[in-house]
C-alpha cells in the first residue's frame, strides 16, 4: 500500500473551530477502512506556529519537536472540545517583502516529505498558500476567521463562537448599565467587515450598531440615544466594529506599526464614540473593548460541526488530488472553490439589504420593500 504524508498548519489569529478541523483531517486521513478503500496509507504531520514553523525549521533537525508533531487519532481524539489551536499560530509571512524566505519554506516542505499541505486560515494565510500553489506545492485550504469576510464561502470557522461571546458579554453588561442608567459602547473586532458587530448586535438586542461598511454621523448617534431616553429607555447598548469610522474621518489605529502582511492594529473607536456620546448627550457612558475575548473559549456546537465537515472535505480534496482548492460552505452545502476565489475582495455587509442606515441597526424589513 502506498504511503502519503499530509502536513497541516494554522495561521493568523486563533479562534474556535480550528482544533475540530485538525481533528477531522487526522481522523479522516487515518481511518483504516477508508485507507483500504483508497489503497493509500496516510499519515499527518502537524506544523507548529503557522508558517513560522516551516520558516524556522532547521534542515539538520527536521524532526525538531519545536516545529513539528506527528498527529494520531488517539492524540487528537478530544481536540474538538478545545478553542484556539493546539498546533499554535503566528502572523509570520514567508513572502514578507522585507525578508522573503519562501524558498526556505518550499525546501522544508520537501525535506519533511510532505505530499500535501493543509492550511487553515484567513486571507493572509490562504494568500501564502495560493502563492505556494503557484510554485508547485500541493495545498488545500480551510477557511477560518471570526470576521467571516472571505468571499466564496458563507461561513468561516470561529464566527459563530465569537458572536456568542459578544452576546454573552452584552448580556452581562446590561446588569450594570441598567443599574446606573448608563450607555455602554462595546467595541468588537471587524477590520473591514461588520458581520460580527451586526449579527452580534442583532442577537443581543443592541440599540445601535456601527459597522465599517457605513460611515456614521456622531450627531445622529446622539439623536437616536436621546430619542430612546425620551421614550423611556433606562439604558442603551451601542456596538461598534473596530473598523467603523465617522463620516469624513478615518479608521482608528492603535499604533502605526505594520505586521508582516502590512496591517496596522486597529482600536480606539469605542472609547472615542463613548466620549462623544457623553459630551453630546450628558448621559454617563462607558466603553468596553472585547478584543481577544472574542477569539477565546470552547467552540460552540456549530463550529464543532463545521470544523468536522471542513476537515473531512479537505481530505476528500487530497484523495481526489484536487489541489489549490479551499473547502467552502455555500447555499447550505459544503463544497470547494479555487483558493484564489477566496482572496482579494472581502465579503462585506450589503448595506442596501442588511443594514438600516436610519436606525443604525439591522433591517426592520426582510420580505417587503425597505424604506
């Protein structure tokens, strides 16, 4: 029986759903009954810390446990219960223009004897996978990002769990907000896409939701809040995505340092909005940045199932030798698309059909015409 070696890594920000996907890549690849049907003996090697593992591996010590770990069914048996990624992650970029080490990565893939590499990640991680594919590396992608902004797929691992965190935190904030008649501004992640803020806000009943896809007027925000107070509201919750910005302004940047993919760290819009609310309305206002809380915690049931389905589908692509593809979820079905189709133009909230630009909230009409 022929032997086939699969490498797997996770890159970018951690989130729930990655470990379930890793588990089911391993279980599907190593399943003895399927191996007999395929006439192929698979093995899976975990690459630690994302692309950094392949960038830092010493050719003289390819089995260094700092960078690789063999994955067995017994080892990953319980992984779907845990958040984050047990393989570790990083934002390392082999194609960083300031230090391009892509040839080292390709050499180490060959050194490790990897017949295929499974990359779990978002736009940046899959962008590296796409470039490696064009250089002849056999790759398969699994979509992961709490922003849910990859085109070509209706779901990315981590989103549902992160949204549940937003809802849980807002539910807790209501206690103190109501006790003190305060406005609470909650800043979520979401650089370009407002899915987490919008759907988290809809799920938690937020009074106002501000998203990157629609620049907001601070005057209108204050008018809406004062209208709420006049109608008898004791407190209000405002949810704002980190990439949202006021009309005529720019996104709020925590600092100007760039990561290896050229991104600046966003942050500060929640505090700015809170100050403007208190100054403009006289209502006591507090802000809270959820930040990495949204990435943490155990995966919800949906992320466990989607991790399972995506992991199995990734192995199906490997068995079919259908490389350069990313598994996806489209129109209620697990499918696969070229990795390149999941890059470039982010999947954003459609303001015309999914956002109320008057109420700064989710739509109040779904089947009928909106006003």
